[in-house]
């Protein structure tokens, strides 16, 4: 009896304007940022409810589409910065409290 090889599998799906690990609620962003921060695929698989196969599939998708995904991540970062600035302008006192708490937490680490 021979075993047939698996044909290429989809690991990433696009939902709206975002990219997700197929069949999960985990964004491609999460895996890519962990990978870019130097985490090993094994570590990423342990930190998220993903199989090692899914992590390697996501990294492979990123590397094959690096220009597209880097642009997508950059656009997300810019949107986050806009939201952060809007929050800072609309809630200056709360923003200062949160910033102070973050600095305090970082100094304790």
C-alpha cells in the first residue's frame, strides 16, 4: 500500500481586510510579530493554540508574500497610531494615567 502525499494546504484565510490562521481566531499578525521578534516556531506554537504545522504554514505564507504582508502590517500600525492620538486628544487625563501606569510597570520589570 502506498501513501499519497498531501496536496498543498491553505494555512491562511483572509477575512475582510485581515489575515487569519485558517479555522482559528488567531491573526497572522500575531504569528508574524512573534517570528520577527525572534521567537522560534516551537515557542510560537506553545504561546498560541496552534500546531507546529500551522505556525510553519503561517511563516511560509508571510515569507512568500513579505511585501504584501509588511504593507498590511504597516497600515495597521498607522491606524493604531491614529486611534491612539485621537484617544490622547479626547481623553488627556486618562491617557496620562495610563502612560504613567505603563512607565511604572516597565520600571518594576
